[in-house]
């Protein structure tokens, strides 16, 4: 994962931008005095090899791992939650998770992928709820909400693992199907 930050001085005040890049997904988060904007983008070439759903699972897992790292750092040093860098990192992770949920809801599944899609939808519901709770907890510095967020994220992670297992089965199914089809065409 790469993180790029930049600050601009505009007539309306400072605007900060954070771009977080993974191999198959990146997100730009811009914040300023008038609010924030999050723009997700999926790298089509990177996704072509293993499908959009697999890319979303990987993006989710990466963001959840980054979120856990930030939370761990804050538990070691509670004053971190007051720093702009830590809050920006959290906001980036939460925006990426939200963007992943939006992508999951946009997906339509072929019949073979319905079970994986169902797990992804379940994961997105838990992770979206966890992200909302985490965002609220950051604003209010509410430890009870943080625990609720952690519980929702854990449930989402379990559903992600189930989706990942189904996607692996599908990948095997399609790979075997492609080999059989190729042998039929070649007369083997």
C-alpha cells in the first residue's frame, strides 16, 4: 500500500488530499473547510486477472488490516487519536471501506457466484455499519462505539473469508472448465 498526501492553500482555506493505492484499487480523499470528497477507482487491468469481486475482497482485507494497525497504535498511545495524520489515515480507511461496499452493491452475480455475492453483501453490511460506528466514535471519542465498530468489522471479516472461499472455488471451477473446453477444441 502507498499513501500520498498533499496540501493546497485555496481562497477558502487549506485543502488536504490523501491518495491510498493498492495493486488493484485506489482512493482519493480530499478534505477542506466545506467538507470532504472520496473518489474510489478500480484498476481494470489489475482486476482482469481475478475478477472485480476478488479485488473488492482484497481491498476490504487490506483496509481492515490498515485500520487494525491504526487502532493498535492508538491503543499504545491514546494521544494519537488527536493527530491529523492518524485521523486522516482512519478517514482514508473508512472511506475505502465505504467505497468497497458501494462496489459490492453495484455487482450483479451470475448463478454460479450467488453464494459468494451473498457473503460479500453480508460483509459489506457489517463493514459499512462498523465504519459508521468508527467514524462516530472518532468524532465523539466514544470507546463503547469503538467496541461496537470492532464487533461489526469482525463479523464483516468473517463474511469476507466465506466470500473468499467461494471465489476460490469459482476460480477453480472456471479454470477446470477452460482446460476441458480447450481440450475439446484441440481434440485431446
